[in-house]
């Protein structure tokens, strides 16, 4: 009996220690999510690199038209010029999240620079919406230990993706390219599973062209399209194992 009590106490102590760990002691305290619940027919559309009016407005219009809520990972440098779009994203019921200020690869920056990248974007979003973001996506999905520690400091859960739309291009001729749009649709619809987080963009590429068909096809397959916060509601991110460190 005493032995069982001892084991019980040890378990409690170890949980308390984990809970109290500072990010520098235990980097895994930072949360990294690559997918939602794989047993629920929910998927999340996520749009990176905005807000850019020529791409973001058509996408926001389509989402409104279909009654879909999504997640926008915005770049601070762009957000600064388009507070109206930041406001619209939140006012429409979408999640807004931090995609850094300058869109540099964070694993090539110093701690101070990484800190500024997260802080400046959080400040811009908060100044327009009154809310501080709780999610971030490092450009290119690239991060290291320092990035995780800085994200933890700002209470930001890192959100990766499990399906890549491959929709981004800097070649403007693809903006209205129907063939490219069809490729994006079949890439997403063909590989989508329960709990997937779908990486898309609103900063280049024929995403808006593909979006109505993506929404209709995913719904036809029985998926509910939700925000990241909705996707993770029943499964807090700390239950998911970090894929990288
Ligand atoms: Zn990006």
C-alpha cells in the first residue's frame, strides 16, 4: 500500500515538474500541430501570405458566399497596409494568426530578430482586432529550438500542415490559369483525410479560381470545413507530438 502511494506521489511530482518547466528547460513545452483529430470528418483551410487585396478579397468573398470559416496566417508587413482586411477577416468569423512580420526563414535569424518577427505582427493584429493571436506558422514551416522557445514566450502554438495545395506561384500568368486551378483542386480533394490542415495562399497563384470547387468537393466527401481553433477544440494541441525539434 505504501509503495503504491509512493508511485502515485512520484507521478504527481513528475507532472508538476513538467507543468512548471520553463521553455529553456523543456523546449517541448512549445506546441506544434500538424493535424487535427484523425477520427473526425473536419478539415481546416488555411491561407498564408496575405493580406493582399487582389488575392485576399476574392477569397474572402468566396468563403462568405459558401459560409466557410477558415484561418489566415498574415504577414505583419502586409497587414500594416491593409488593416481593413485584417478587420474583415476577424469580423467574418475567420481565425487570424501570425505568419511573422517580414516572411524570412526564422531558422536563419537571431533570437532577437525572431522575437521581433512575432511581436511586431502580434501588435499589428491586436491594434486592429483587439485580440492577440494564439497561432503562428513560420514561413516555409521552418523552425528550430529558438523559434519554439520564442513562440512559447508569446503563447503561440505553431501550426504546420498535412496537405499542401501547391497553389503558390510568383508567376502572375497563373493567377487565372484554369488548368493550374484544376490541378490544385484534385491535389487537395484527392489527398484529404479527417483532421487535415490544408496549406493554401492568398498572396499569389490561382487559389481563388480553385476555391469554389475545393469547397464543394470537400463537402461532397463529407468534410466539415472549420477554423484551426474549431479543429483543435476537442483535442488541445498539447496532445499531439511535435514532428520536428
Ligand atoms: Zn508564407
